[in-house]
């Protein structure tokens, strides 16, 4: 009797996991597809001016592979680069000036904002300083990009054309992260896959549309509230930044790219996010420790430092990613065909939805069945993020530790 109840529990849990995967497959914005690239575009007759803002803290190791690509942008309009040296101790600012003198290209200004005041993250304080410098040039657009991002020569041109054609206030591309070491192969494509599952790219670009009139009143079809951006590459319309009070309104955000997109969309702006071609991260993450730190520093902030959300996330990850292989093997061992079939089917759907991301990253498809193992690593990273937070070491990055957002008073 006890064994029958135990097997029945496995069957029902496996069936719930399979149902969850069928729902994700069909109704979560087709998050698993990787064909969301820059939308159709036409080149404007008059190219708007653009200022590129690059916050940089101790980035001397990656700057030679990234900054020259920005300076070499083939952009027909007026454009210049503002690199903000955020208290670096490795000569980042001096190296930036040397690279500009050596490579030429777009004009470069190097600034330094000093230490951030209470309530500001270092990156956003640097971005604020960079935007302040840029506004003296009265640009139409701001390109916010990280110091470890290399751009193809036509990257800026394509971003501006897409924003201008589509009327977007934010056009953001998820940079292709480096995938060379074994741990990068296991963890990095899954990072983008999980991000797309949380923020389906197709939903982000939807807008409110007029659908006709009824009784003299214009009916509107509501767009989605889903908003996100990828902080490594964000083209932001300058007037939209002012309207949304960016970055002041999000000054304490650890996950600043998502906060920026939400602020712009909340004030009526249009946001587009997709995968990149020609925008690549040059930062290496050779060891598991490096990737662990990248994820755990902000995972609990994503959950708003809420223990209930943490518990729900852990349970959800277990049900969706860990139950399928467990049900398959436990069902096979117990002779329960239903449990084995449900678990195997859920695992098959999971692996199938991961295949397009592996292809995008040019990785072998045998990694797809290993997604439950990678998800288990992410589960542990998320729990560790919460542990570090309660130990007072949460959201630590390059010598700074940030408070939880609700500990910072908002402006009136």
C-alpha cells in the first residue's frame, strides 16, 4: 500500500512537470526560439546624433578587446564615446586614453564621478555621470554599453536604424557571451535560456494598439507589461530617458537593465529586446567560481529579497527541471511505466526547447539533456545568493556591497 502511494505520487508529480513543460512550450511567448533579432529597418535620411556611455570599473584586462570596436564604429551621423572610470585601481582610464590615441576613430572623453553616494549602485552612478557629460552634446540617442562588450563596425548604425524605423525608445541586444571553457558551455547558454523564459522577447516588443471604435470610444488592445533589456547593449532615446528619469529613478537597482526597461515602458515608451549578431562579450568565465559569482550576486535581488519568492522559485525549479529525470529513473526502477513515460516526455520537451539556444551558441547538442544538472547548479546559486544576502555580503561586486532596494528611501 505504501509503495503504491509512493509510486502514485511520482506519477502525479511527473504529470505536473510534463503539464508545466507543455504550457511553457506553447504559451510562454515561444521563449525557446532564437529568431528574435533586430527588427526590419530602413536607414534614416538624416542620421541622429548618438553618445555612447561606457561605465568601467577595473576593466583594463578586457578594454583592449572592446573599446577599439566602439571607436571604430561606421556611423554616418555624429557620434562620440564617453567612458566613465568608476574608481578603478588598474589604470582603466589611462588605458582608455592610450587606446583612443593609438586607434583613433570616434572622439573619446574619459570622466570620473567619484564614489557613489548612499542609495546608488556604482554602475548607475557612473552611467548618470556619463549621461550628464553626453547631454552637453544634446544627443538624440544614448548607447549604454558595458566595458566588456565588443561591437561589430555596423552595430551602432543597425541599432539606430532599428529604433528609428520601429519607433522604439529602447532597442537592446543580448550580447553573445563567451563560451569556451567546459563550465561556460554548461552554464552560459542556459543563463540566456532562463532569462528568455522569464522575459520572453516576443512579449517585450508588443505595444498597445487601436482596434476600432465602439460608441464613439476608441477601443485599445492592451500590450504586455513584460519589460526587460540586456545591460551590455541598450540604445536609449534621450527624451525617453528624461521622461523616465533614468538613471535617477532606478539608482539603487542591482539588476539595472530590467529596471531601466520597466521605467521606460511605465512612462509610455516602447521597448525591444532580442539576441545579438555582432555584439559579443569578451569577458572570460573560465571557472565555475566565476560563473557562480556572476549569478549569485544578483539572483536574490531578482526575487526582491523575499523568502517566500525564494521558496517558490526553488520549488518551481525542482518541479520543472529536476522531477523529469528523477521520475524517469525512479519509475523505471519501480516498474511504473506511467511515471517513466511522463518523466521522459517532460525531459524530452525540456531538451528540445534548449536545442535552439545551443545552436545559437554553436554548442554540441549532447548538452541539451544535461539541462537538469545546470538547473540544479542555478538552484544552488540562487540559494547561495540569499545566504550571502543575510550574511551581509549580498549583491557584492568589485569591492562594493549594495543594500536591498527597500532599505533606500525613494524620492518624492
